[in-house]
C-alpha cells in the first residue's frame, strides 16, 4: 500500500488534469484529501463542480468499493454513502494504469467539531439518525465495519451526519475486512469480528465516546469495566447510558432494537420537559431541554423531505 500511495503522490499534483481512459471525462486535481486502505482520495474539479476522486492500482478493491456505493445508493431510495459519479481507468504518460472512481464531495465538519460549537443537545438526534441509517444498511445485507469519527461528517441544509468512506463495508456473515482498533469490539475482547449488526452498534458507542475522549484511553485490566466507567463519567451521555452499555456488550440483535429504546429515552425527556417546573428547578436545564426538542423536531421534519 505504501508503494501505491507513493506512486500516486509522484503522479498527481494540484492543477494537473486527469482524463479517464474509457469515458474521457476530465478532472482537475485540487488537493489531496487523505489516504484510504487501498488508495488515495483527491478533491477535484469535475466540470465546474467539486468532487472526490479515489484512485488505486488495486483494481479489484476499487471494483468492490464501487459495488458497495451502488448498493448503498439503492437502499430504500436513500443514498447512505456518497453518490457515485463515475468509474474509469487512468493511464499515466509513463504507461502506468490506475483504477479510480469519482463520488460526491461532502463538505462539512467533524462530529467533535460540530458538537463543540453547537452543544450536546445534538447527541440524541445524531444517535437516532445513525441508528436509522445503520438499520437500512443492515436490512440490505451489509455492515459498515469501519464506523468511526474519521468516516463521518456533519453536513448542512439540513444538518445531517453523512458517511464519507465506505471502504470497510462488509456483507453480513463475513469477516470484517477493515477496522480501527479503538472502535473494534475484537480489540476490546467484547466480541468477534464477524460482520453483524451488533458489530456496528459497538462502534457507534465508541464514536460518541470519542467526542468526549478525543485522545482515547487504554483498555485497562477489565475492558468492560473501563468502558462502562467512561460512559458514566460523561454527563451528556447519562440519559442514554443503559442503551450504550447494552450495545457495548452485544445485547442488541438489530439496530431497530436500539433505536426504539433511544427513542423511548428521548420521549421520556420530552415528557419531563412538559411537566410543571418547581421553583428550585434550574432554568438553564429547562432551556437546554427546550433547545433539544426544537432541534429534534427540526431534524425529523427535514428528514421527511430528504429522499
């Protein structure tokens, strides 16, 4: 892989134009966005619009990722991952052939950045949205696999978490093909690396823990005790701690099970908000809850308008 990435770096430079061998579409390289497990991703100009181009000399792996993107684009009419725009090969002036695909460029902020700027009221909203998307993914026969903060962005209009790298997506029943240790239940000794819904649900909890522990933390002598302690220490996660602990220990068989329980938690919070406040109740807590309700309502209304 290092050799491949070095080769990419030696050929692709900002300002150069890449022309597809078969479709003859032209892409002007703007800058490198990062490295994936099988290649590099570049921001490019595609006929006046920004797009993300992933390129590799591992054509089989590129084909697999393309097939995943096509599958995700057909899930209940929703595009769970970036929209696929083009698939082609590129032959360098030196005769080297690379395979590439071009996808929608998703502009946004990382989840920790967004939460820091907009508050913890968004936790429940994003948790529900992720669980809904994962449910759609799992019902179509796939597991995300490498679910982590780095593979998520918060985009706007309306505010929504988007998946930006589906390279780790694996068919249910197979071995997870790509993972990151901190988010991997196998690393924590709390399950196998078999592709099943509970694998993604464990990683979902680790995503929200990463928001509050950006530098992560060691496993400790007892991994379950360590993770439960970290969940308990985050005040913003208190309403959801039972759900999170069940996900960490594989108690949910499907994403829908967890989504229903998280929805119940949010419903109970809403009921609490509508009860009369005693004189000694802290006004800031009420305002925070009202803010959450407005955000949640806005999310659901806007999500109904998204195909």
